[in-house]
C-alpha cells in the first residue's frame, strides 16, 4: 500500500461551530492533499463550497445532522 492509497483509510473533518468559509476551503485542500476518503462538516451551510472545492475527486462529503447531539 502506498502513502497515497493509505489516505483512503482516513476521513477529514471541520466541525467547530464558529467555522468560517476559509476554514472549510483549507480543510478541503488538506483532504485533497492526503487523498482522504471523506470530508465531514457540522452544518449543511457549506456543502456548496465543499462540492466546489472537492470537484474532480472521489472524496465523499458528509454532514452531521444536529451535531453534536
């Protein structure tokens, strides 16, 4: 298994309530750089940004419903 393939074992998340769009974009860049399996966020507000930033990858997008409850 290569380092690139190993990335698919991990997920990346940006979960703080005070997350800004810049944080989401930076998180997406890290998820792309490490070839993560999925990117998670705590709110669906940033889904359009995440879709745009992860376009062309096979990284799955997840959102917590009523996170952290």
